[in-house]
C-alpha cells in the first residue's frame, strides 16, 4: 500500500518525535475547546467524526480500500468505544476532580502495561535496562508535577478522579492493542483508524443527544480552528505515526511517547501560558530526558 510504504521510509526518530510534538501541543490547543460553550463530550465527538472523514478521504486518495472484514468491525467498534470515546471522555472528566499532572503520571504507566500485554499476546520481551530506564522517566514526570500531586488527597472526590484516570489508561491500552491486532493480520492502518474513530464519534454524539446535550457547535474561529488542528494533527497524523512506531519497535517503546509528551507540553505552557519551572521540575525534566535516552537505546527492535 502506498501509505504503508511511505511510513516504512520514515526514520524511527521521526515516528517517535512527531507524535510527541503534536500531542504536546494539543494540551494547549484543547484549552480553546474547553473555553467554548460546547460540552466536552460533544466536542470530542466532533473531533473524531472529522478525523474519521479525513482518514477515509486520505485512504481513498491513496487507493487504499475502506472495506474491512466483518470480524474487523468488532475490533474497530471496541476500539472506537473504548479508546476514542471512553478514554478521551474519561480524561476530560478526571481533570475535574484531580490535577492534570496526576493524569499525566498515570498515563506514563502505559509503558509497563503495554510491555505486559505485548508479552502475554505475542511473547515480546523487553530488557531489564529498558524497564529500569522507563521507571526513571516516570519518576522524572512525577517530580515535575509533584506540587500538584501533593495536593491531590485534599481535593473532594479525588478517588473518583483517580478511578477515571486509571480507566482512561486501561482503555488506551486495550484500544491500542485492538488496532495492532488488526494491522498484524495485514489490514491497512488508514481504514482501521477511520472506522475506529468513526465508531467512537458515533458513540459520543449519540450519547450527547441521549443525555440531553444535543449536538451544539461553535462557529467561533478559535473553536473551529482548534477542532481542525486536533482532528488533522492530533488524531490523523499523530495516531498514524504512533501505530507505525508500535509496529516497528514494539508497543512498550511506542508508549514512551506518552512519557515525553507532558515534558514538552510544559515547555509550550511556559511559552504561551506563563508556566514557571521550579528547580524540582527542572530536575524532573532532566531525569526524564536522560532516562528516555537510555530506554530508547536499550529497547528491543523486535516487532510486536
């Protein structure tokens, strides 16, 4: 397939860094969505509907058939409902009760969850050095957000926020492996993502109607522009490259993307939102970056 051939020609460092930079920037761009009167549930639905349409158009342009075998639609439906609907909605809801830093730290645990599931499904192993270095990277992220983490217990409904955050992490892991199961069976990635995001969007928008929110939309340029960016870059491009990285280097190493994202996101926050780094945060960033360098060099190059 043309799309697959182009992705194979991209260097691994690009498959890693591009999703990091894109998803780090989405932390800031999402603020424009949250500032809109449109409920978060509905906004996420619009995002993935637009993403699905873009992916379908891209697949047709590249000559990739959109049809999937009947069994694959079950995986795509599960991915859409669990990952693109449940995961994203849970993250939005969790941040109402706990600091975003706690959510970021919990998502770093995907490295270990992905490693475990990859071993259970495909007996793909990761070395001890990789696990130790990944632990150091997660610790670095925890240090960055330590002031937020230290106040979590004082928040009302913190347990609910923690539960929602953990659910979001598990949902992301399950959805990711549903996608990899299909691509390992030879199905092209673009239609798999298009159908998955389409099912997720349909679920969210239907839920928006059933819960009385309706299907509101905001015509303000900040809302439309941020929605287009999140759909095109945050979903279509970032997820395509992320799964190509997972196919090439394994699910555990691909999850290191999520460890670096909050570090870069805070740099963006310092530039545009006035965030000021503390000495502890600077030390955490240094530990995270050094650990990631070791982890990426020691990770196995075997495919999942």
